């Protein structure tokens, strides 16, 4: 049997040759629209865009590829890294959970990568959709095999491999070159899980972007003739040595209809707890009435959402990845994107409520994950009454799905600070009809505006 690198290279080329049916196209377009909405939401983070501007205008920066949100260009490697951060920053991206393990991945991370490549390579809408389909299938296939997080690596650690394959296919690499792209990608190293433990910093929103940047560079090097270390998966010190893994069923179709969409700008494992807290909100007259809050959920949610800094998160990523912070916020008011900003985090009422929350594992719930993502919240009030609610699945799970209109409305809501009301319907129409577009200009233009200009003018500072 051929080595795994060769089998994956052949599989990638087969995916590229497939003609997508109407139902497959619809499934992919739902995720594209959802991801585009998440990207748009991230543009409200002007401090992050200021960092983008300093990279794009700083020493060593190139030109030719737009960096979103700052009205500047840099080289393609910078553009891939910076722009794909925006798919993750809002934490509104979707999730695929392997039915064979507890591993998970965010397929919609790949939409930003495909948009950057589409702009760089002048793709049609059909070419873009085909690239997204390849990314989605490969990311799910790798997730069905690997669970890097359980052995101390970032859950995005394998992204370096599937982005090397996806970018390599986009660049027209041969099968042999796709093999070497994977090997070079692995030679760049595997990402540790340090970003998700202890004091969670904003690098947590950069882990996929780091993999995509290296994956693209690996593909470019392979295309130029570089070769990488052999047996990068199954060798003595290959990925299998470090990542928990099972068999890889290449050719068997991952079920992309099981992708879970997020309603809330927070960690996947916080989605059901937020739903439950929001449903309890009308039953609590005043925040001061709350004496204690007990959150019961499954082990994986406790492990990922109750890190060392969960009760005192110091960054936006720390707050979006904190189960107690998410629950406290959702028990006080209808939850919004800005509730994870630094200004909101300092609210005395919120800080006080955080101290009343206890999170515990329920072994029965642990046995139900996956597919269930259960949570029960019990709020004890000052008068002794207990209000309680629970859910087995989050809103957005296939068991409680978002409709096409729900996803469309999510985009309309998050387009608000990028385009006038009159233009939103046109963008949405273009997204639902991607396979008919000759180019993606209507979708890329809103992302390429300079949203930092107002801040620069207000401070009187010159652009870097």
C-alpha cells in the first residue's frame, strides 16, 4: 500500500475532479455564508486591525495581496496569516466533531484561506466553492484520524497538512509535489496546545492562521522543487508518534451536514451553556437575586472551558474560551459580541456574579458527548427558590438547526458596520449564488476597506 502522504495527495486530486451536486453545493454555501458573517463580525475589533496595519506597513512587508480591514497590501504569506485570523477572532465559526472520537475542527476557518487564494489567483465563484469543499473534506478527514489536543498539541495542529494539500492543489502541484508539500509542512513543526491552557491569550485566535501560513509556504516550496522528510505521518518521529490517532478512512465521505453552527461569539463548548443561561434569563428578576449558580456539563467542556484563568480572563480569547465568564454574561442580559470586550469585562456586577459560579462535570453527560453537548444550570435565588434549565444540544446543532434564513440574518447583522443597508441584500444574493459568479469582487471589496482610517485621523497619528 502507498504511504499516507501519497494516498492523501491522490485523494486531494480526486476531490478536485468531483462535480458537486445541488445538495452538496447548498451545504457548502451555508457554511460559507456563516463564515463570512463571522469574518465581518471580527472587523469590529479595531485594536486587532491596528496590529494588522503595523504588520502590513512594517519592515519586510511586501505587496500584492490585500490585508483585510486596513486598506493596504502585503505579501501573500502575510495576507493568509492575518486574514485567516479574522475567521477565528469573532469565535462565530462552525464546528465538526468526529463521530469516531472527541476531536473537533472548525471547517469555516478554511473559508478565509480560500477567499485569499481566490483573490490571489483570480478564481470564479465555482472555483472558490470547489476549493472550500476540498478544505472541508480534508479537515474532517484529518479530524477523524487525529486528536492532537489529547496528547498536548493544539487541536489545529494538523491544519498545516490539509492547508498544504489545499494550497498545493490551488497552485496546480503534481501528485508528487503534493506529497512533498505535506512532508515540508510537517518539517515546519507541530503546534503545542499551550495557547489553550493557563492564561489564555489572543494567540488562541491565531492557531489555524499559523498552520495555514505554513501550509501555503510548504506548497510553494514543494512547487519549486524542495523535498521534505519522508514518512511524515507514519515514520519513527512522524505525526503519529505525537498525535493520538486512529485509522484514516480516505475516500469515505465525512458527513458535512453534521457541522454545528454557532449562535454565540464564544468557544464551541460554551454554546449550550450560553443557550441555557439565556433561556433562564427571563426567570431571574434581578442579578442581585442570584445567590449561587451551578453549571453541570460534560468533561470535554469542563476541560476546555475551565482553564486556570477562566475566572479571571485577561484577553478576549480568554473570555470567549471561559465557560464561567460566558454563563455569567448570559445570565445578566441578551448576549452580544461586545460582551467579551475588555470594557465589559470590568463591569462590577459581572465580576461579582463570576464569583458565584461553580462548574462541575456530570459523568452521565460525559457519556453522551458526542453527539450531545449537554448542560444543566441551576440558579439558587436569595429567597431559596431554585430555577433550573438544561439542554442536550446547542441551538445550531443539526438536532436543533439554524435555517437558511437564520444564517442569512446572521450575515445581515454582522455586515452592519461594513456596508450600507442597501448593499447587504446584494452580497447575500451573491453568496447564495456563488457557483454563478465570474469573480468574487463583490464579496472581497467590503473586506478590503480601511477601517483604521478613522482611528488614525482621531489620534492625529501618521499611518506606519
